[in-house]
């Protein structure tokens, strides 16, 4: 099992670039052997919904996708990341089924959060409900009928196939211990999905509640410390939360970068981006696209409301052909009181940039030079466009950015000259020693330019980018001699 390295990481499902983990391994060998050092395989366990995020059982790999042997074979070549749902389980899991069958005599009874017992008055007051951070218009609970006939309302943050769990319960902590210990035998870093929702306290937002959230993370980390397994906490919210986690030494995500780059490329301005690059965490994973879409709430404060609306409206224009096939308006919303806000934008990153090869390549190159380890989502790896056909088939809205590629589609996509250039730059990012040094962000000249320099002793590499012309140049040292690696403007 390889440990985490400062090399680009692929984000993919086990069966979207090939039918299973074995086929994914072959695709990586055939086309991307030097492009990636790591792979984040989105949930590959038996699941009852939410594209793998309603895990039934962590003991095995979903047989339709492969086995632990397939995971380990990938782990010999790449450092791997796997998901663990700290906040919820599938309603088809053994623990929940036992509670439904045996009720109050079940050893897992306290694992699940009784909505009515949670609130001092049996239900939230209007004020308590108003301040709660929610992903659904109604209260985050579902009614279940146990085998003994008793109706119980249980906390349910996300989808019907999932039910929240109480991290302070002894049964939950045993569940963490068993499953996290198993996963840690196969991967060096585990992503805690939706962890911020696990900090629930009456009268609060029930989302990233301090100081409780730090206790929750400590509880989750306990099974990982003996194996020195690393952890990446996943949270889509204002960038200040990422800064707080970074201060405590955790890995974090740079979910602000995608919107900042869209804004810069759409307006030909780099001032907002430069400000962020100067203050962003250094121990982070960077993204432009993920399986959920393009985060909006993450960038509030780095962009003004008007600037966010400008980018959102531009992307909405691009996704207009998809609207008739959406099952509900908008992609991923949150509610705070009576105010509803767009949570994420449903669009591939390539489509969001109008399928402009120059703009897309520039966005990726800036990501590769941004502090942190770059993650590239498989659709972005192939410059995928919005999958309108998936929506026409009645799939959920996020399917617009979750296309399943055939072997022929992959073979055709990788021949694209822009992508061939991107892969070469990724190989350069993985191997040049300067990226293991210090970064310097050039000053804002108010002319749409950006300079990022990495220095490690005698080694350096520099990116000079022009957002107006969508061109860039990369220079570097080779045995002490300065050379040009890529000069798009000189082509």
C-alpha cells in the first residue's frame, strides 16, 4: 500500500471508466500511467442508493465492482482514498434492520437519533427550526414503523435510503472502530463524508457546531491513529471553515478555487483569485469538479454576491438545454430558515467554460500550480460535456456530470490535443522537485495576469498566465538550466 504523495489524484467511480475495478486498472495503465500518483475511488461498497453513499456493509467490495484484491492491486501503483460516511448509514444495513426488528431491546437502538427525543420539547420550536442548516425544505427526519408497530421519527439529513447516526453512542463508536479499521488496511487516507452534519445540538445550526465538531472528528480519528492513516474531512461550506480545519493540521479541500477560476476566466480578472492563493491552506487537495458539481457556497466572501450571481447565471445559460429534463429545479440546495440558496451548480467544468479548450487548459494549469495536491475528476480528465441524454433517461440531476464512458469514448477523448497537453503538464507536476518547496504568488497588476512560482533550493518552476488572452507559459530548471516547458503564446 503506497502512502500519500504530492502527485495528482484521480477522482472516479469504480465503474465509470470501465465496468469494474479491474477494467479501471487497465484504463489507467493504458492511458494515464504517469498522469496520476493517486486515485480516490468513490464508494465501492454494497449500497442501497445515492450512487454508493448509502453504504450497507463496509466488510466487502461490491461484488459487481470487484474485490479487496482489486483494491490492493491498485494500491500497489497508486496511493488510494476511500470514503467513510461518518454521519449516516443505509437503512438496509444490519444495524438498522436489527433496530427495526428488536426495537428498544436492540443493541443498536442508541445508534440512531430519535427526532422527538432530541428536542427538549419533543419537537423543534419555530426559532430552532429556523436556525437549522438543512438540505431539505422540511425537517430532516423520516418516519419509520418498527416491527413492534411503534412509529419513530429518525434524523435523516439527506436521502430516503440513509439515516443519521449519533457519534457519541457506544454502538456507533464500535461501528466506526470495526469499519474504519478494516478500510485502513487497504488505503492510506480516508475521506470523512458529510462529517459536519454529525455535530447536532438543539438550538444550533446542527452543522459544524463548535466545539462539538472537534470532538466528533477526534472520535472518528481514534480508529485510524494506530495505523497512521490520514483523513480528509469533506465539507461544502464557507471557506472560513476550511481555514479553521487547516489551523488544526487537518487536510482540507479547496472548494473555493472552482468558482474563483470561473469568475476570473469569465471576467478576465485575477484579483479575487490572487487574494485567495495568498491566504489558502497549503495542506489541501484542490478541485475544479467533483461528483456533486461546482460548489457555490464555498466562495461567499471571496466573491461578492453579485459576482457569484454573474458566474451562476453564465453557467445557467449553458445548462439551459438540460432544464426540461430535471426532476426538480436547481442542483443541491440548502435551506437556512425560510431562505433557500443554490448550493452547487450542476455542470461539467468543461461545459461551464463553454467547451473552450484554451480556457479549460488554463484553468487546469492554474489548479496544478495552486498550493496543495490536485484532484481531477474523471469527467474533467476527459473534458466531458454535460450529459443531457442521462437526464432524458430520467436519471437524477447530478447525472449531468456523471457520464459512464465506454472504451471507445475514452480512446477518442484522450486523443484530443488539448488533453494530451494537459496530461504532459500533469506528469511535469508530479515529477518536478520545485513543487515540494515553497510557493510565491505574484502581485496583482490589475491586468488579468497571474504569476505563480515554486522554489525548492536550486529548483524552480514558474507559471505566467494571461486570463484575457487565455494563454500561459511554464518555465523550469533542468540541472540548473532554465528552460521553457510549455509556451502556449509562442505556438
